[in-house]
C-alpha cells in the first residue's frame, strides 16, 4: 500500500492489538482502517503512544491542498476532508468507500490532546448541537404552532359551513 500524501510504501505497525499502516521514514502519516482510529484517539489510551513518534524524512514535502486518493481502495477513490470533532481543530482525510482515515504527521497528537476522555468529547458535542440545533428547532416549533392555529381555524370554518347532521354518524339512524 502506498502513502496517499508522499507515495512512499506504507509499513505495517502493531499497536494495541491493531495493525495500522505508517509512512515510516517518509511524511510520517498514519493510515487507519475503518473504526481503528476511535480505539486510539484519546490521550488516556496508552496504546497509541508509539504512533506519535514516527520517524520522518525532512526532505519529504507534503502539499496540504492536495486531495488524497485512498490507499486501500483499488479504484482511485478520492478521500473526503472533514473536521474530526466539534472543536474543528483537526481536519482528517476519510475514504467514503471503505471508511479508512489518513492522518498527516502530528494530527494524531492534536486529536489526542483535544479531549481527555470520551465523556468530555460527548459533552462538547452535546453543547455544540444545543448551540446549533436548538434555535433551529425552536423556530420550527413556532412555525408548526402557527400552522396548527391556521388548521384549527380552517376546521372550525368547515364545521360552521357543514352542519353536523351531514357527517357520518351524526344523522338520525346512521350507523358507523
């Protein structure tokens, strides 16, 4: 497998029961297969310590604006870039096909320093969603309540126009 950043060969590295691919003596990037990064992304997880010090070649230059091609997929899938967490401090490259994630040198250290625990990460995500989603939900609720008032007025008008003896079950001798 080739490094998506510098095209050097990735070497396998056993870390905490996982086999991750690293660009040793290259750009220092790390390739995680689907869901592997979540097992090493917290500072309290000692298994990922050795991935913080991958040897790099100082002559290798990586273009940060270049879009990476997934090293695991054979059909040349371009990886998506997105923020790793609600802090928006680290941008990761993720393959939309296989779910693998490539981290450039230093990004794992920054990810691990963002939140001390998973509980802190979840609390930050909850606070962010409350900040973003609550105003939108409140506006939608006001809009829905206004629509409900209009619907009730329309129903009341139809009740006035259509006397109850026209409705099924309200006529004398009618059966349901």
